[in-house]
C-alpha cells in the first residue's frame, strides 16, 4: 500500500502521518516507555492526541503504518 492509499484509507492528513513518524522515532529510540507516551498523547494532546493514540493501539493499524513507512523508505 502506498502512503497516499494509507492516508485515504484512514482519513489522515500530512500532519497525522508526520506524527506517526514521530511516534515511530521515539519507539525505535527506546528512550521512553511507550505506554507512558501513549498516555501523554491522550491526556495532553501530544503528537496527534487521543485520535492517534487510540488508532495506534487498535488492531493491526500500527503494523500497517510500519509497512507503509518501510515501503516509503525503500522507494
């Protein structure tokens, strides 16, 4: 799936995609507990707020994002 298809499927804009990339960057750095980070997103409207926090933990959404991100990096 392309980035454009992914964004259309999930009704995301460029800011949402950039916020997901930020989340992935924090996750891969391993410097922060991601459960705490998700809680901060939800409570303090950080990095996409509760909309993205809920989306990240729902089903296979995040795995799909990571596939799209990997495809974007390889192209």
